[in-house]
C-alpha cells in the first residue's frame, strides 16, 4: 500500500546515521529518534530507502499529523522501509528487488520506530479496491526483478485512490506558485465550519456565482489566507480529491452539489 509521508534515505556508517529527503536536504536533526535507532541496526553500513510516516488511531499514515509530529511529537515517527540499495559495503542496486527486500526484511526489526513495508501478491484490482474501501491513498506496484534506479521508472507504478465529497465554499484565491484559481472550502461540524483545504477551480459559471456573494469577513473568523477573496458560505461544491487525508489534496471542483 502507498504510505503518505516524506520519502527518506537513511545512510548508516560506523554506527552513525544521516537522513536525507528526496530533494537532498539533511533532516537528521528532525528525525533524531529514527537516526539514533537506525545506528544500532545489525550492520556495518547500509542505505535504506523508505517513507517517514505517522499513524492515526486506525493505523493509517496521516500526512497532516506528520507535519506537527516532526516538531512536537518526534517519538511518534516511523520509518516504513521498502528498499535496500546498499549493505555492508556491497552495492545492491543491480540486484533484483525481491533479493534486496529479503535482505531488508532481515535487517529491519518489526518494532517501533521501524516498519517493513509488506508486499501483497494476487489480484491487483481487488487489492486496489480494498485500499479505496479503507480510505487509503493508493498502492504501489513494482516489478520483482527490477534493479534499483533513481527517478521515475516503468518498473513501478503509483495508483492513487480518489473520492468525491461535498464542501462549503468560503472563498477564492490563487495558488502561490502556479497562480491557478483555487476555491477555498470548509466542512460543517458541531462547532460550525472547519477549514478543509483548497481545490483547483476552472469552472467559469461557479466563479460568476461566487462574485455575487462576496464579503469582507472570513466565514471562519480569524482564519487567514494570503490574498483571499471571501464569500458568504451559501454554495456547496462537489469536489474530487485524494483519499486518505484529513485535508483536501490534489482536489478539483467538479460542480455544485
């Protein structure tokens, strides 16, 4: 299954461990508990490829909780290990994936803060449906005979689970990087409205209706969003978004529900 966290490389050498993000940033200090535990693994040296996650009460990775846990609850971080390109001075990148993972399973203990990413074989469609039914983000499919290569590859596929839901429109804005039009959305709860995230919105008819409900005040009170134009919370949008997250991700407005 696809775990929702931060892709991480652990480099272990002479009882010392460094942690690097996918973009090459050194996050050793942020992952202090993980790196300290990894330094005691039964090896002289190793490079472990995995995903740093935090699990919710159902045992599912929670990306939104991960952000705060890195700062406030670092002891809750878990390394979900899925590949082993180097072990004890031997380059394993040209070995088959099944061989690398067999060695990884022997190396990584099945106890906190480590988690070996178990594989499943069988009906891929049925497994994907099970991921969707349990509100997981999706699944990763890998060719068992593949070599370890950096970057995108045709030997592995990422299949994401999407779902649709209804959300209250509370404003509009522009993406800070792409300048794409966004709808700002909320959900109702016992306390009123709770911010749910933003969604890409290129629907002209919806934008025109929002123009007629502008307001100077944010419907969420003191909530702030740079350069937002707030609207009265009268319209409900139907939104397609990535499953398995507390806030909207990869979301698109499909219309009014």
